[in-house]
C-alpha cells in the first residue's frame, strides 16, 4: 500500500466486512494508531448516516437523488 490514507481506508473496509474482529488487531496489522482508526470509524459512521438521511429527505420531497449526485455529496464530505 502506497500511502497511509490507503492503509486507513483498507483497514476500515476490512473491519466493516468482518476480516478483523477487533480494531486493535486491524490497527496493528496495518501499523495505524488505534486512536486514528477509532476516530475515522466514528467519522465514517456519522458521514454514512448523514448521506442516508439526505437521500431519504430528498426522496420525501420528491427529488430522488441520482447516483452521481450521491457520489458528489459523499466526495464533498470525505
């Protein structure tokens, strides 16, 4: 993995998919400080919830967002 950010993203993906059962093991495997991983996971969850709520609110208003619009808002938040 070429950079630290890629390592963090890969670690989060592996945690969410069940490759690792604990944050401690995942952080150790990719040599990421556990506090960094914990912080990113919390942020990731908050961002995901925001996007889901945004999609639902837009849908309730009759404006179902397209895939491209959803990607755009996600990239702005990340």
